[in-house]
């Protein structure tokens, strides 16, 4: 494909397709999370609800509204990145077997690692007092998030979050389908982290896996305290830099305790 073949109409088409694709995926995944945690299994899972109360309807609608605005910025960044790719400025490739299927699979894992690091540092930066209200305030309006908070970002944060696409294609060869697979992982993990329930088994915190993986408890604590637990998939940056909250492990053990009673929700 040549850059000359890319018209404005095509670029707008690509951006719209990226936005619609993200909106549909978000609605399906967050909707399923909502049905599971807040409708079908609300009673059965109540013992694992990290914050006893359930979010107010107005909070949930704000999360949906912000998330659906976010996908517009995903479309803009997506179209700009495809345009850059067609100029030959990136390592995006179009034939899945071009670098071998081994690399195709490895590039998905690598993107998860790169995104985890990208997320930790951009997230910490957005907590800087000078940047917070421009970038990250909208996300933190949810002190007790629901699955719909997964993409609830202000426009500037949405652009930062979408930035993993240009960063990945600038750093190493990746196929759009490998990136789309990563996006499914990313959204799924994000919804688990915002759903409000602790899904990991109790033994996690007594094993090495608890030192490596992040938990919904960690992210909900971040939403409650507005500091600490900046990581996304893994807990290693937070451990390395001492940004886990002191009561994190105790809180995880309390939420996963078999003796815990189902809280009495106020909503
Ligand atoms: Zn934050
Ligand atoms: Zn969050």
C-alpha cells in the first residue's frame, strides 16, 4: 500500500471503524461484567465485594458516558497510527506469517509487558498535582467503580491510554490482529479490576504469584485512597518502587476470608 492511496475519507473510515469496534467490545464485555456481578450473582458474590456499598446510578452513567467518549479518541489515535504506518514510519505489518507465527504469539505477550510498564509510569505521572485534574480526574470520580469504569477517562487521559498502540508499533513488529488480541486481554483485565469483587483465590497472597500478579483489591484500594497501586496487570513495579499501600495484603486476606460476612449494601 502506498501513502498516496490514503485519502481523508479512508482515514476517517479507519478511525470510525476503530472507534466503533472499541465501543462494541467495551459494551459487550463491560455489559457482561455488569450482568454477572451486579444482576445475576450479586447475592452469591456479595462476600467478595471489596467495598460493601454498590455504586449509585449516576456514577455508573458517568462511567458509561466517559467510556464511550474514550473510544472516539481511540479512533483518532488509531487512524493517526495507521496513517503513520502507511508512511512507513512504524513496524506494523499486514501479513500474519511475515515474521513467523512464533513471533506473532510472542508479540502479544511482549505488548502486555510493555503496556504494564507504560501504564505504571504514565499513571504515576498523571497523579502529579499539576496534571491530575487535566488528565486523570474523571477516572477518579469513581471511588467505588463498576465494570463500566474500565474506559472512564477524560479526553487527555484517553489519548495517553490509546498511546500504547503507536508506542508498540514504533518499538517492534506487530500485526493488527496480535494487537487486537492484546486489546481483548487488556479490556478483560481492566473490567476484572474495576468490577468491585476479588476474584483471585485466597492462597494467591501466600504464593509467589501474589507478588507478581495484580488483584482487583489493589486497584479498588487505588480508587479509594487516590494513591498507591499504580500498576495494571502485574504488581512488580509497585513492589519495586514501594507504592503498594501498607494494608494491601491484609485487605486482600480480609476480603477473601471464608469467615467474612456478606456486607449490607447501602444501595
Ligand atoms: Zn489513578
Ligand atoms: Zn481504575
